[in-house]
């Protein structure tokens, strides 16, 4: 499929949201930092070690379901908290409480700042659909639909598998391939007939483990080689670069 840069035989495209379709990865990173820094300062005092919005975000929380991100980062600091319940209030000092605190910050940022889709991503998704391929968005975020609506691109996705789907269907989050496999199943295609588009290293791992037909790494932060090491078949800085390219 020279016009869209994908191998022949592909029938569906599975797009991550944050960092691939929309620049909301930066919004999430800022919310994680604000939440964790407040928690760490309350716990450790003025000399606390802040959350790094690049290194800590990329390594411990990017692409993971919210509670998994909390657990993974806390483990990196040898901090253990009670799990709590999924509906814990944001002020609760539990895994779910911290996750819900971060979620409240993200929702506020989306409401006040809005979301714009990457123009190159919109052009590419429109070209994919014009070529007859089906499309799905695959995100660990429970706010996926809100972001799609805010960005004006909900109509470009045939299927949505997100944080709410993960809870409803008991799926494992990235780096496991369950969410991408579920999207392919909902679209009526196999993994081999599907392409994964991801910017997170855990998303690359999911694409490789799921044995998808092709995996596109989207490098927004200068980690092209790491994306390749984690399983990307090709790496671009913008999806529009694929237009007119041969896979």
C-alpha cells in the first residue's frame, strides 16, 4: 500500500491516542508530576525527590492503565500504599486515590485548555479510511472519548478500546497486547492483518508480543532507537510522513 506506507494485506489500523493522535501525552505528564510531587512533598518534606516528567513518565507510567502507573512509579521509590477502592476520593492516600487525583487534574486541564489533534495524524487517518481500512483507537485512558470529542476526531474511529473497556472486559493493560488484540477482534480482523501505531515503549512491547502484522513507532520525544529496540518496524516523527511511502 504505497499511498499509505503499509504492507499489502493490512486491513485495520490501531492507533494509540496520547502522543499519536493528540498531544495529550504532555497533559498527562504534567498531571502525573503535579500529583506525585504533592504526594512526595507531603510524605518526605521539602527535600523530596520530584517526579521527572520525562524519565519517570516514560519509564513508569506512559501507556499504562492509571493504577498500574501509580504502582510502578511507587515501586521505583520503594513506597508501598494500600490499594484502596476504584472509587476512592482523590484525597485518599491509596493507589486508587492517587490515580483518581491525577485523573481529576487531567480532566481539569482538558476542560480549561482543550485538545487539538495533530494535523498530520488527521490527514493520515483520513487517507487510511479512504483506502478502505478500518480504524480503532486503543488507549489506557478512561478519558479517551472526552479527548476524541474535544479534538473533533471521534468520527474517524470505528472502534474505541480504552480504560473503561479494560475494566469492563477484564483486559490486561500495556505492555500486554490485550487491548490491541481486543480492538482487532472488534473490527473483525486478525493481529496479522492489523497495524499498531504507538509512541510509548510499552506500546511497542505490546505490538511485538501480540505478533501484529506491522508496528509503527511515533517518535515525538527523540527516542527512535529505543522504539526500534522495543519492536517498531518503522519510526516516524509524524504520521503524515507515511503518505506516499512504501512499507
